C-alpha cells in the first residue's frame, strides 16, 4: 500500500509540474565588432562600449615592473544614465575569461580601475564587463572584450568585443551571435 501511495504521489507531482507555464529566457541580441587596436608604453587607447569608454594604459612609472590597467573614462553623460563595471578578483586584477566561459561568472565587479597584469603571455583572453543602467530599477547588460598582452607587458592588443543587449542575459566569452 505504501508503494502505491508513494508512486501515486510521484506521478501526481510530475503531472502538476509539467502543466505549469514554462519560463522562457528572452532571445539574445548580440552586437559584435572588430577593434584591432594596439596599446603600448607610449600609446594609451580606449574602446567605446555601450555606455561609456574604457581606457587601456600601460603605466611605465616603474620600467622594471609595468602595470597594465583598464579603467572607465567618466563624463557627465555617463553618470546620469549608467556605467560600466569590469569583472575582477578581490585584489583588483581583472578576471580572465577563456572562450565559452559564461559572463557573469563567479566574480566581483570594479567600478573604476582594474589591472591586466595577470593576462601577460597567456594568449588571447577575454575581459568580462557589464553595463549598469538605471532609471526606475537597476538593469545589467553583459559583454566581453578580447585582448592579448605580451609576456613583458609592453604591448596590449585589443582585438574585438561583443555586447548582449538583452537585459540580464549572460554572454559567453567569444559569443558573436
């Protein structure tokens, strides 16, 4: 009798759960663009993102210990309608995504400055970032930038980028459609 009652309960639970409305995620809207910029010790550069520009710079104050940085260029327009955040570790080094890793990952977010030194000599890797938009509520839009940093940190190639314009949907590093 217990077996019949248990089996009936399981069948009823499966039936009821299959009758409910299924929640469908909105379809991704990915915008991809080639960048092909070079940053070196004498040439900082920036990338225009969905909300503002992210600047890339190699700091040569200590020639033997270069620091490669990415940070937001803040202007009065960006402060009014949102901003960008870069995926980081606790020590402010930029979180390094591999192709097909999901952004957002299990990481923190920097509002201002992050270091790319951990990318040195690792080949083509991805920086994850998100646009934070707000009006009546806070909304997130996830993106990536593909970069390659030389072993000696003297040359940074900014290769390409993509944004998922669908609110709150993640993006895979390297996803172009």
